[in-house]
């Protein structure tokens, strides 16, 4: 039995990769989660607003009262807070994009799969100011407690999350302070034993529990007449923090899911028809080599969808267009390689040398073409947020999927195709029924045996 060669090992690794990708993209009737150590991901493709339907909110950020030198930082701060809020809202594929034109600053918030506009507005656009207050001993009427600031505020908050009382099952909000907040909270609880400690949100009294003991670990619970939903909303607002600048809702729009279903079905049909036509052309014109290129396209699709799921990438209709376009560019690479291989075969070059020479000589053209496309993708994605370039989330989605497809296409075209050709064309295999040799390269009457 022959020892495994380098090409055989590489082919084995490719098969393992494709098997893993097939497992990830396998359709499932029930939601499935992949968990490896601390990594956890739902095995489903995240769809954008145009495919899933949902809510789009457009906010104007009021920066008139902020010095011009500090406006960019304030604007970035507003975006960061909004992103935290929509993430805590539970919409991982939500998008928060910015737009600036002169002195006009706007935020575009897209929440796929969310249709309760009032709830979205209440959670995302509201400024939550949390502070803890102690009893004012100098108040004239001791029977009606008045409260004064304790110095402990929401800025000392590390995390807030929904919890449930073990005895009553009522919803609560568990909060955890940072190191500074923990020290303040310990001092406050030590100095106010058996006295109420009031918790105010936006200057409204939420609850005033009595301090039973000194709390040393910086953990506390906000209790009251909470439902699960109201406790979740409060936790979201506390985690988000206060907005650095006021925002005004300019426009709200609800997109129906029926538009998304139509777009997805049309895109799938177009993609399938395109793949079939490409497969027919490649196999009819290049024979077995064309069939190998079709296999590489299937590998390309599996790897791409796996990356979309694991990152995850929010897929929009322009993103699907970028994905389909990158398939065509992957085929272009295979055609360049096969045409160069045809030239080598026409010159009567040995098969092994012809393969290596074809990939080497075709690489310069493949590299240059893909670099030019990547430059365009960089401009369309506009990672530096330059004002004179595009800032649309849909266009960025197109640029992202196209650029990812280019890199994956290079891997499938250069690594997978070359490995398959090296293994199945340049090696002989022994089977139980005897020794066989696969056909050599043949292009329209040009043959090298």
C-alpha cells in the first residue's frame, strides 16, 4: 500500500472541510445551535430587512449644542449606544448605519423580524438615567421620606439582565456594578441598614427596597411590578446607557415579509438557472476538467454559506447579487487556467509540467483581475466612512459578499481544482478489478497521451 502523498493528504483535508460545511448548511426543521467552547452560533442564515421584513427607523442626531470639534466623537457615541441597544433587543442581524451631510447627522436603524414599532421605539430611542438615592434625614416630615443623591449612578453599572424571584417567580432585573460602583454600593448599604434605598429611572421612583445587610459583591436586584417583557425592556435601557446627544425620530417604516419571500424565491430560481447553465457550458466545452470546475463551484457555495452562518453575515438582496456575481468570477478563474492548460497541451508538454505551468502562468491574470475588483469593493464598502463615498447598508452588503466570494473563489479555484487534477489526472490508481488509467487531457481534437 502506497504512503499518502502530499496531494492525497490535501485532498483528504478538503473532503473534511466540505463535510463540515455540508453539516453546517444542512436544512433543519428545528433551530440548531453549534457550540464549541465559548463559541456559540445558531445554524441559520441571518436575513436583512429586505428579505426578512421588519422595521426601519431613521433618527436625526441633534448636535447643535456640541462643539464642532467634539461632534464626531458624540456622533460615534450615539451610534455605539444604539448598537448596544439593538443587540440587547435580541436582533443579532440588526444594522445601525450613519449618514452625514453638512451639519445633518442621521442614524438608520434596521430591525429585521421586528414588527412591533411601538416597542422598538420605546426601547431604542429612550434615554435611561439610573441613580440610587438614600433617605434625606434633614427632611421636615419623617413620615414622608425624601431622597437625596448617593453618588451611585448608572455609569457604574456593569451589566443588567432579567432574573426571576426563586420564591414568587416574579420577574426582576439583576444588576452588577463595576469595581468603583461595588465600593460605593458597599458603603451605601453599610451606612443605611434598615433604611430604604430608592432606585430612580429618569427621575421616576421604580422601587425603594429596605437595606437588610451590607452588600459586598456589587450585585443587586431591582424588583417591582415587572412582567417578563417590561423587565427585559428595563435591562436593555440600563445596558445601553444614556445617549451622548438627543435624537429625534424622523421616519419609521414597516416592511412586509411577503416582499422578502418573493425576493428570496426569485433569487434562488435565478441562481439555480445560472448554475445549471454554467455547469452545462463547462462540462460540454472542457469535458472532465469542466466537471471538476463544477465540483469546485459546489464546494465554493458550501464554504461561502458556512461562513455566512458562522460569522454571521446579514444577507440582503444586493448581498445575494454579490454572491452570484462572485460565482461567475470563480468560473472565470477556472477558464483562464484551462485555456492556459490547452496551450501547454497543444505544445506537447508533459501532463505534469503542463498542469503546474498552466496554474503558474494563469495566476498573474487571475490576481490582477481580482485585485481590481477588491479595490472596487473597498470603495463601495467605505470602511473609513468617508463622506463623499457610499454609506448605504445595502451597497455595503453587496461589497462584503462580493469580496468574500473573491477570496473563497481563489481558494476553490487554485487549491481545490489543482488538488483534484493532481490526484486524479497525474496519478494511477489500483482497484480490485485491476489497474486503470483515467483519460488524459483532450481539447477539441488536441490530445496528450
